[in-house]
C-alpha cells in the first residue's frame, strides 16, 4: 500500500459515492454502487490522488474505517448511508436501542425542537448510539454543540421506523419533536 492519508481518502470516497459522483466522472447504478476499479480509476484521474492509489487502499478504508460507511459486494462498492443524491438502497427496519442521540448546532437545535428531526439534504436522519459520537457529529456544524436525546424506544413503539446503519449510527426517515429532549 502507498503512503495514503486514509481519513482524506475516506472523505473523497464519501463525496464521490454519497454526494457528487459526477465531479470525478462517476455514474452510479440505481443502488448507489459502482465497480471498485472504476472508483479507483476515477479517484486517480480526477480526485487529486497520486497514481499509486489502488484497490487495496480503498479496501483499507472499507474494512478499517471507524464509521463503516462503505460496502463492497461482487466487485462493486457503495456508500451504506448518508446520501444527498437519489439512490435506491433498501434499508432493513430494525428495533433501535431505547435511547439514541443527535448532535447539532445551537442554531439548528432550536428549529429541530419545533419541527423534529428531518433529513434535510439527505435521505435519512442520522442518529448516534452514544453521546460521544453525537458530540463529534455536532462539532462539524461549528459553534456550541447541542446533543438531543431521542426516546427511540417510545418512538419505535409509536410507529417511527428506524434502520440500523452500523454500530454507532442509526437512521430514521424523520423523528417528531415529541421524542426529543435537549441534554445539558
């Protein structure tokens, strides 16, 4: 493997497979996948990566990434969640933990407490399995981080559908404000 910054590579892969595939000349299948070698070629050609980038570098991100963002099946790679582009991923409904968390900014928290959690530019709302991850996610928004506690057990019982993303990420179509409370 080349001397690769895997965090930067993961971000480039996320942008290519979740948000802007056309920027590096990719056309994703309806399920959001593309051939692994096609992604590597696109990253090498248009992504600003050294030509020594190969499939093993991408597979390192897939297998060792802390957020399990990507999946490879039969030579094709796709992002598992977080898309801002239309893709047809069949998420499997799952019973969530009793409590989940959502990290956000002070500004966004005010509207979330009124309108609930909405996917905004993404296909699903992202929820964290623990407070530390929610704080980390919320810090990306800048400013003071607000962590909202989600009464996922009650919401699920009342018909809100939840989907397992990975060990630290759960997804939902939306979560009404009645199931949210601000943590201090």
